[in-house]
């Protein structure tokens, strides 16, 4: 029956592609889950519990501390916001003690500060912790409720639902959100519940249903967790990388920079690697107490410009050395590229020597190179010139490269070709 449903979906889908015009670059903002989880004890811990106060305060920080102006626009509620039962009309309602003014008032507050509000739902009988889920008969009603509240993004999880229910419910919610007439970015956890890979996951269908999707495990506040996500994305990049693009993104999960589990070098690495993967930049940290060094990493303007590149091509790992150095490449608009040199070493800073030619850059081209973190510029680096970078343990060096002159023959390469086997930087 699952197969029959998948076939029926594949036939029905092209007519209902998610053409909502949203998330043309990866969404940026703040998400409660990793840092604040399901802390609902507002009597013992009023400052850190999931309540309207937390979101009012984070909205103030996003608006006043420079985040919004750099593109961090979404403030996203995750699980544990609702009352334990629907109301008499069958609608979801927020917990009356923790959200006494209701979600509409919170959305108004967020919108007044030039920000957007995200909310969380779960396809199935229950959410993770006994909160009401969205069963198939409630999909339209819940979409309508979120739209009436002024919600701008929905993250829909898939706990307590079968593969068949997901195959029906995720596309159904896309239709229902579009039918409200309100622009709502749609974040799905669908592939994560199906193991993230074909044949169970059809990325062509997914891109027609969702704006972004979680493919893999939840991130935890540790370097091991960051590495496990990176490893999975790199190992499966041939499948994942072509699926991403304007309006439809792979989501490796939140940025944990500013919390407890990452060193300074590891924080710089997560930011660079998520950027090169064209990942949504959804911070999950306490913006009221964030350190200046974490803030500086997250507010790096050139980094954000690269992440938000309008071409929307996801980068790939192109080199994996025995020395535990890895190189990632992301092609950007106007013939630019981003390179990340990443060290998995745990001993000491490593001197890595290579050339752009060895990294498959076109020959007879010279580049202006800017170091994304230090700001230093190398002008006139030719593809055949040998160079060295010093990479700290579990750290990165990230470069932004622009050709100094475009070749006489512009490289009008179709995007698909760029994603094929001989992956090279493209000049468009």
C-alpha cells in the first residue's frame, strides 16, 4: 500500500509543486529547541522556560543587537508551546499559563520589530511529549489556525505517524498552507523519519512539497554531534547536493555556536561548514548572554553573504586527505567560489599545501582571495600557484575567491552539469 501511495503521489505531484516563492535563500533566524528544549517549569526557571517571555526577549535581541539587519529574521517556537488538549472547536491552543496573551499577540510583537514568527507542529497523534499532534483530519484546520495567528514558518515533525501517514500528510499540509493565502515557509522532518536516503526518500517529490527539510539526526551540544552530521552529509552528498536550491534546502539542523559544547575553533568550523552546505542558519543559543566571540562568528558579513548566495548551489567535499584535512567547495554567483579547508586533526596546527589547479579550478585564471575570518586579501593568485594554509586542530580556513578577469569565452554551463561527476567551479 505504501508503494501504491508513493506512485499515486508521484503522478499527482507536479501539479501541486510548492511554488510559494519563499526561502529563495536559506532561512536565517533563531530556534528555541537545542538550547531550551522542553523546559516548561516556569515557576522554578522563569527565565529559561518555554513561554511568551522567552520569545519576547529573543525578539528584542534579534531586533536590537544587529541580528535582524544581517538577515536573522525568523524567531521560531519549537515543541511544548501548546496546551495538552485542543479546545472545544478542535483547535490547537497555546498553554494558557505560559502564553497568556496567545500566539497572535506574540506574532504581532515579532512583526512590529521587522521579524517573522515560526511555530512547531507534529504530524501524528501526539507530539513528542504528550502535546496534541496534527492527525490527517486536522491538517487543514491547523494550517488555517497558524495563518490566522500570523505565523510565517511551520516546522512539521513526524513523531507517532506511519510512513503512509507521512506520505499523505506532508504534501497535504503543503497544500493546506498554500490554500490559506498567507506566505508560510514549510520545514519538514519527513526524510529524517525515513532514513534520509532513496529509495525511501524521493528528493524530487520533497523539493515540490517543502521549502526545507531535516534529513538526519537532531543536533546535540557537542562536537561529536556536529561531526556525525557532517560525515553523513559528506558521505551522501551525491544524493543530497543536487536536491538543494532556491526554495528547497537540506537542513543539517541548528547552529549550536554560543552554547557549551564547542570550542572557539569548532564554532568557527560549524559556521563555515554549514555555510558551504547552503544550510539554513538557525541559531539555538541564549542571545541575552552570548559571548562577543560567538557573536562575531555568527555575525560575519562575508560568511552570511556566501550562505545567502542567490545561485543556491550546495557545496561538496572535494578532497579527503590521509592527513585528516578535508576541502569543501561551493560555487557562487558571478564566477566566485567559497573554499573551506577543514582539519580533523587533534594535535597541532597543520600546514596544508596545494594549488587551485589541484582543486580543479580552471587553468590560466587568477583570483582575488579573501580570508573570510581574518579579512586578509591575496590578490592575483593563479590557479597553478602553490600556496599553504595553516589550519588549527578541529578548525577551518575559509576563502572567498573571485576571478580577476572572466575568460574571453564565458562558461555558460548548465547548472545540472555542474552537479555531475566532474564537479568544478562554474563561471556563469
